[in-house]
C-alpha cells in the first residue's frame, strides 16, 4: 500500500534534514517522469536553494550534464522545462517592503535570464501576488504544502511543518486554487 499523505515536523535540533531529503525525493521522481500538467511553486519568499548536493556525483544518473557540485532550484526547474514541463511560480509582490532588498526579484531575474538564454521563456510563468502567505509545490503526483518558504531559512534554519499529499483530491483542489493566480498579470 502506498502512503498517500506524509506529515513532517522539522526542527533545527531534532530533524534538520528531513524536509530537504523529501524535496530531493520529490524532485528526483519528477525529473525521472515529468508532470504533464503545469508545475506550481507558490511561496511568498523564494530563493535559488540547493535541491541536490551532487558533490559526490550520485545525482549524475538523473542528469549526466550536472557537475559534481550543488544543484540549485533553477537548474532543476530548467531541466524539467527542457523535458517539456511548464512551470508557474507565484511569490509575494513585496510592494509594502519596497525600501528593503528585493529578495524575490533576484530569483525572478535569474530564472528569466536563464530561460531566455536557453530559449525556454515561454514555459516559465512568473507572477507576484499582494499579501501572499500560501505555500505549496504542486506536481502531477503530489502536493507539498505547509509553513515553509522555499528559502535557505525554510530548508535549513527555521522549524517547519509540511504535508506531502499524493491523493488525487488534494492535487485537484490545489490545482484549482493555484489556477486562480493565472488572473494576476505576468511578471
């Protein structure tokens, strides 16, 4: 029997790597069989975090072109896009923090530049939403949600709670909810 729902509490002192390991498994599975429907990453704060530690070369089987180095989120997303996936990314607009460092703009600018350089910009949809607090990562095979932003602090520092749900109902509900973001103007 396949476990449909997995819940994890991550604490800095108790289980600091558990969410990162789950993300590696999710992205590895996705790279082996890419989603047919658009992938969604909804996170108020988003960084180009390490997804795979490939210093040992263990993940080279997934992509032989990857160096023995840190494989970051943009690298993984671009590989999925090359395989035919579409990626929708929604972050907080940060308009009320204009005087602060534009955190999400760094990620948006990096993925825009990379997707344009590789001729894949039509497969990446970037949007900003005012007052975004929702967090979720949606694939054909599962929906990861919870308290975690896709940032270094979310993965490595802060205590977080996440749920990975593989049920068809959870995936369908998340897809319907996330498609509402399509009405927001493109970045």
